[in-house]
C-alpha cells in the first residue's frame, strides 16, 4: 500500500487519507515532471518518465498544461529550497486543475511549508517515493490486459525519440548554487541508475541524512535489471548514482556503527564487475564518490573494465584545509585525499578528477581559505564544483562559532569559480592531439555536434560528408585538435569514425525498480 502523506494544511483535515492510488483513480492523459537537485533525484524521475512513456502518457512542458505534475524537490541549499517552492507554485499556476505530487528532500524536511504553498498538492515523503512508480504502474495498467502488451493498450515502448521537455522545467542554477538541471539534452544518451540511497555520515553541514535517511543499497539484481532496461531504451552510457555510493553493500549486509558495515555482502567494486560481466554496458561512469571509498579493489575493477569504464572520478573535497575538514566532519585529511588521487591516477591513465568545494564554511578564515586554494591548485583537478556554504536548519554547523558573512562567501566562491574555469581550460588543453570517444548529445546552431568525451571534457566536432544528419546518441572517435574560441573549456575536434549504432530492442520495457 503506497504511503502517501496527506497534505497537513489541507482545509479538510478530517478528510480520509488518500486511497491506494493517491495520484488519482484514473490515468493521466498528459504528465509533466519537474526535477531539481542531484543525480539521485534525476535517476528517480527518469524512472517515472520511462514508466509514463511506456504507458503511452505524453510528457509535456509543465508550463503548458498537464493532468499530472510531479515535482521532485531538493534541499541541499536554501536556494534549492526556494527553487523547489517556486517550482510547485509555477506548476499549480500553469495547471490549476492538475494533480500535483510533490516529493523529494525539501518536502521531506519541511512538509508544512509545502502544504501552505499548494494546499491541494499531494506530499510524498522520500521513503514512499517508490510508491509513485507503483501507483503509476497501477494507474497505467501496465501489467494488465489494457497495458502496452494487450489489445487496445498503449503503443509499445519506443526508443526515447524526443527530448523530455519536462526535465528542463526549472532553470539551471549557477554553479555556486550546486543545482544542475541540464538533463533534457542528456536524457537520451546517458542513463542515471540508482544503486544506493541515504547516508549515515552526518557531515556537520549536510541535511541529506535527515532528508534521505540512513544508507541502504539496491540488490545487485535490481541494478542489473535497471541497467539492462536503460540499454534496451537506447542509452549508451550508464552513470551509477547514489547519495553515498561507496557504501554500496549489495542490500543485505549486516549494519555497523555510523555508516560502517559489520559484514558486506557485495562492494561497489563487486557490483561494477558484475555489470561488466553480465550486461553489454558500453560506457560506465560513477557519480560522485567519497575519496576514502576509492580503494584498491575499486581501482582494480575500474582498470580491468578497459574502455568500458570511463577515466573520470568526481571526488568531493569540500576544503583543502585540515581544520575545516575536521569541523565539517569529513573523514579524511587533505593529505589523505591527495594520496588517494595519486593512487587513482596511477591506476587509471588519463584520469579526470573533479572535486566539490564549499566556500565560507564556519571557521574558514582567510588563512584556511588560502591553504585550501593552494591545495586545490596543487591537486590540478580537471574540474571543480563550487558551493557557497548555506546553513541548513538543524545541522551542527549552524551552531558553530565563526560564521562567515555573505560578502566573504561570495568573494571566495568567485575566486574558486575562476580557479575552476582555469582548471577546466587547462585540462581541455592537455587533451589536444589525442583521440577520444565522444558520446554526441546535442547539435549546435552552427551544425557541429557536442558531447562528453571519456574524460568528461566537452568536445564539439563537425560531421563529415556522408555522416547521418542526426548524430544524437552516436559514439564518435574524435581527434581533439583545438580549443573552441567561443568557450575555452570546450575542445574542438575532427570525427575520425562512428561506432555502429546501438541495436535498440523494440520490446516493451519492464518496470523500473526504485529504491
Ligand atoms: S557524505 Fe556527508 S555530505 Fe555526503 S550526503 Fe553524507 S552527510 Fe551529506
């Protein structure tokens, strides 16, 4: 039975709780999904999007009138909360009669605010998010005679033939806000597959453990099935996502204290090996992973994957100053981080290391900030994601002495953003003259195609005479030969060859599992 949370500010609080089908008794004719936040949110909403498509429900722009709008919120910063509330307001304004379902981390930690923002909306807690898929499945009768297989059912699933306008319904935030919303263009090429949820690390600034709960992993069979479904849908690249994916344990491990495992059933490295052995995944990436989880076992599995495991790791750093790291409750020193990066670079040739950094954490004085920037320069990352510290109610960092004023935070974030641009441009220049395989994602107005190379550098390349007009989702071998004058962080290149197109099975997709 789905456990939908009744809206606490509903005018009729004595109204019965929603029935099993909290979305409605009837299937929607059109639906929209507005997604904010991290790759885990993205993977969850991709699952919902695929299900709706499978059921023959067109996904429309949330501003254009939808029967059903699902808003997946984020609370990583106060700006993310505000954007989430705005998204709900906009969804309701544009769709006054729609069923609006609000879920995700922001509504989880502050449901009463959302109840005021839209008293008619259904609020669904994170624990029950999977129930949305179960309800959609029931509403769309996907397993029944009227489902896609049966007479009169919806059309069988086709490869994702049109971009998902719904997934770009919220404007992209600046990198400082830490909210990415660039997924419309990557929906058909990369699939974000969730392997794990929650976190028990309790970094002192982070509200995610409260919003997402303790860590838990999906069983390997579930992940394998999701990856196979993504491949069937035509995706050429799979990104394994989770809140703290290095704690992946196969889903049935004995629990230890504070996020440790007394006994692990399967490690992330073991999962990677199974994916490589048991699926035809062509390109595998990891979303961000805590540096202490990048151990020899994982590096060996990654190195053994050859061209299928991409040379790119996103390792949150947060600060290069040991005092700040300690007060953040991070579980490494700057030196341990640097040594782990060194080991990873030795194991994986051409590795691109991206790091996250927070500007203006309480107690970060000028000297600590300078130590941190010096450390980052020495690290020579391929990319840097910059966040401004944002006090999240109830977290220990809000009570710490030495809160940094907003002006200083902004100035430090600006300095870090400049460093990030320099680092990306330098890494892009270093790759010139090399051939790399690029997953083409988007056509530029000048006719060139851009996409991410194996090392995550964005490359723009002109098609050759005789290349197909539509190269979206093609994997091209590209020689990087210059830096784009319009964007110093983008390489330009020549297409040398195209991989054969991926065979897309036309069989209806089975349901996606959600953790
Ligand atoms: S590891 Fe730390 S920052 Fe990451 S989700 Fe867990 S508590 Fe938050």
